[in-house]
C-alpha cells in the first residue's frame, strides 16, 4: 500500500512524487515556498487503486464504489499527521490533469468542507468516487481527454475564514497582463465560487486601485448543525456597504499572487482566505482562459474578416454597416441571455456587444477582442473558443 504524502515533510528540493495530481503537486510546491498554506496530506491515486482488486471492479475494469472500503486504521494514520489539531478538515480532489494550463476541470469533482474527524474516512471515499461520475466522463469526452478512474485526495486543515476570495495575476476577461484582479466576499468562499454571492472587485493597475464594491446581503459561514457545515447568513447592516478588504489586506493579496506567478513562471489564479489578520493561501492554478486574448495594455484591437467576407464581399456602404452592427449587438445580447448570463453581466459588457464588428475602408471585420470577451462569459471557454476560431477561420 502506498504511503501518504505529507506536505510538512516535503522540504527538500526533490520533485513531487508521481500520481498525486496537479492540485496536490502545486500545494507541495507552494508549501516549500513558505507561503502559509494550511497543513495537509495527499493520498495518492495509487493508494486508491490498491484498494480495487478484481472483485471490486465490473467487467470493464471500472471500480464499483459501493464495494470499496478504506483499510482498518487508515483514517487514524491520516489524523496522526495533524498532531494537536482539534478542528475540521477540507477534503478535495487532485486529478492527473486537474488545474493544468489547458483545462482546469473546475467544478467537476466533489469537495467536502468542515469534515469532522469521525467522518473523514467517508468523506475521502466520497471525493475519490466523483472521478466515476457521468458528468466527468462527458467533460473528458468533450475535450478528447483520456479517462482515468483514480484521482488523489487532499486532506487539509479547514480555515474558518472571515474573508475569502480569488485573485488573478492578470485580467482573464480583458487580457490585460499587467492588471491584477481580486474578488472577495465576507465569510467562506463557497458563495463566490458557486456564483451565489456578488463579490467586491478590485482592479489594480500599476499600483492604482479601482474598487467596484457591491451591496452585500449574505455570507456563507460555518454552522455545525448544517449538512456540509455551511449556512447562508444575512450579514450585519454595517457590513453591507463596507469593503471586504482593507488597503493593507489588498496589498498582501496582490503581493501573494505576484509571488506565486513568479515562482510558477506563468499567470496564476489563487484562492485565499483571511482569518483575523492572517492570510492563507488555499490553492493556485494557471489562468487558462486568456491565451487567445490580446494584451489590451497596448490598447490595440485585432480585426479579422476571414469568415465574414463571405457574407459581405467587396465594398459595403456605411448605411448597410450601421444596420448590420445593430443586428449583431441585439442578436448576441439575446444569445448570452438565453444561455443564462445575467442582465447585470450583459450590461457590464455593453460596449463589447456594441462593437462586435468594425468598418475599415469600406469593408466589414470582426472585432476579435469583443468576440473572445463574449465567449468568456459562458461556461466551457476553451471548447467554445476553439469552436469559434474554427467557424471564423482565424487560425488559418
């Protein structure tokens, strides 16, 4: 049986062990950098594969979850690595290709928060079994990815956060490589990750801060009596309009995301939490939704007519263009609304919908930045962007 991988003992310059997945590998690397990652252990995928003999698999070799149990003493072995810790645990997945630069697997696998020690074994199996789900298989098929049945599991000390958020070392929506973006909510980050809560947003460009504060009504907080340990609570009136992050906290977060970017050598998306004045780094992954977007820090626009020239060959009159551009604006505003994008989000991007096309020297062009911006509002950016490029012929 494979041994547990313990982050606190991974202090040498040796490479991370094989078979622990992208998220765990990143955590081990972050832990070595002394960036205040909550203590954790990783249970490698091979450890789970060892549990599945022929009698625990179907005719195709797929594990049968209901017939799998942790070995006697396994939970106690895991808990022994957290000597002196009296709190709850977070149990998360770490898949072979999860959090990779090309596909993040975001939201595909289960996570369990505020798991008490007595329920740790069941939570570990529950998270591990999510690799067998139908929606994971569909996700892999949509991206032509190889299907694997074994993922690793991370067990980590749970941080009962007062403020949680995500930070990007660049703006993934606009492509601005020199603008950090920080989104934060009061309480735990579940409401932010799920999209249930609106978040304060901070845009930091060369040290200049633009604050987009929202009226906050609720926060997710720990409640021992609730299933999953979380409860959605109404926040105090005085917090409704208060900024989630002080200037000092914001500087800490920006410094942290830049540190991670430098260490990994590419733009990063991090999850963070504050408890009191202490900043915790929960995880980091590459930003995956920007590689097709131009860097708008240079203030340029990319025009392309590879496809639209088939509809409007030759010279187009200004009157015709004024009609076409309005049709595109209305059609694609309605399209994203039909796909579930909120009216507020559509209005925030009104300028992009109004400039889907351009008119240069009597010819019509696509404004590619607006098209990528629209695609980024929808789920499955990487897949949709490739489809759009194929349709437009922009790779040719």
